[in-house]
C-alpha cells in the first residue's frame, strides 16, 4: 500500500499531459489531391506514351515533403497529400515509379520532367486538385539517350532475335490479334506487338537484343522500359561478353498478366559492376511445364540512359 500515492501521482500526471496535447491552437494542413500523371511523347523520337507512374514526389521551396502513392478511392484514383504549409510557395512535383516492379524500390524517375508550379497558394483545411503532366527529357537538350527503341510496327525493324538456346523467335502480331497493344492516339498507325508462343515440344524460349556497346558504367541510370502481357512468368536479364566468355546476369522475374502492363528494369548496378564487359545484350526468357503452353506479348521496348 505504501506505493499507492506514487501510482496516483503518475496517473494524474499522465492524464494531464495526454489532455494538454489537444488544447490550444493546432496546425491544420492544406491538402493537395494529385490526379494520375499524363505523359506526352513524340512517337518518332521517344516511342509510345505508355507509363506506370505510381507516385507523386512533392517538394515545397526545394525541400522534400513526401512521396504519395496513387490509390483507388470511392471517388476515383488519386494521391492525397496533407501539407503543413500556408500562404504562397513554389512547389515541384516529380513522377515516381516502382523500380523493377518492387514497391520497396520507389524512385523519382530520372528521365521524366518534374512539374514546377510557382507561387502555389496553400489554404489550410482546403483540398486543392492538381492534374500533373510530364514528358521525357529530350535528347537534344539533355544528356538522356534512347539507346534502343522497338515498337514492332515495321517487321524489318525487329532487333530482337533468337539465341542459340532456343528455336523460338519474336514475330509481329497481326492487326486482327485482340491481344496486341494499340496506341490510344493512333491505333490504326501503331497496332502491332511482338509475340512469342511456346508449347508442344518447345517449352522454353530465350530472345536477346543485338550487342549493346558503350553503356555508361559509372553508376548512371540505365533503364529498360517494357510493355508486356503474358500467360506465364518470364525473366529479364543481361548477357555480358567478357574475356571469360558469356556471363548470364539474372535480374527480374516478371509475373504473368492478363492485361497490358509496364515495368521499368534497372540495368545500372550490373553494368557498373561488370567493368570488363566488351558489350551487353538484354534478354527475355520463359518456360512452361510439359503439356502446357503460353503466349507472351511485348511492345514499346526502350533502353534509356544518361551520359
């Protein structure tokens, strides 16, 4: 019983302190609702305007505030950012992606322009809506380089070829194939995809790019963009030609998808670490079990980096 007064004192102290934090003036946040990003491209020099932008990275007066994911709500898909600012400030909004399709590796995509808004007015308690838009940094005015683009629109332009490990090759889909990717702006002009089928006696495929020389190996981002739709998982990796032969660098397993999706795959660490490589080839490969079959569709393949 001699400890009872001490317990009572502690109880009263905790009660008073827990109540005090709700008293007095409170900071009421301003809210920004970000609608999904809109990407614009010049098809001839930058390829199709497909994107998998999942986040909005917000900076206020140059200071990072947070990364906000686009989520499905009852009233639509958007990201909502509560911000403890009021009055007029400059804001920057940067497009964010999941590197290698992994939620834990979100980055501000280095090849998309951020959106800058000067003298943005924050109003506590008010929800304001922004419709963000972006485009690639243009090669003519930046260090961004499109090392390779493949949209499978010209059958003579297919630069993916079969390897000695497989008799399967990538073929161009027909315009009547319901699985082909169609450009939403010009579906009549851009209406083909790459297609691989395996089954029967052939249950494995591996296709690779042509040799890729002079990739930057000093830590610069080297990203493969790939649109895909597939009935079984497949792997993306690199073949590196070194003095010891061909090194197989396995990178990412991509899950099957009944709908067209996009993935951004980071080649940078592997290229940086393999300093003795004469050249690289990226590959796509997959397999099915005996008596199974699968179709794989690929499109809008881009290999992009900064010098």
